[in-house]
C-alpha cells in the first residue's frame, strides 16, 4: 500500500469519526428561532398540493401530507418547542413558545 493510499484511508477514517461526534450546541436564541418549525409541525399535519400544466396540454397533480414525529406522539407545540431548544442548545428556552415572535398559537 502506497503512502497516498494510507493517507486516503486515514482521512476517510477521520471523516467517519467526525460524523459521530456530538453536535455543537448553538446559542439558545438561535435554537428558539430554529425550533418554531417543530412547534408548528406538532400542531397539525402539513398538506401540500401541486398542480401543473405543461406543453402539449399535459396536466399533473400532486398531493403530499407530512406528519411530524411530535404530532404522532401527541406532543403539544410547547413540548415540541422545548424539546427542540434543549436538543439544539443544551439549555431550556429563555422565552416560552407563546412569547416567540411569529408564533400564532
């Protein structure tokens, strides 16, 4: 095995180890902003509908429904928000979900 092959194998091993490292916590304020999506997703399923008309008169229709794990497990939006902030920042939210800008409850 040549030197290049050894270096390539070593760099692949290091990349694999880096993927297993625990995530670096983000500031709690950033986690609160990022976790609003989890709270909205816990409230109800999300449904998307797409309609398209192409050249030659061809038409298409697509429907998708997304169920979040929080919704399926029965978590409230506040519980989902709190768990997400703790997971991302390692700390409890400073501002509860009801006080977050953009939360319509």
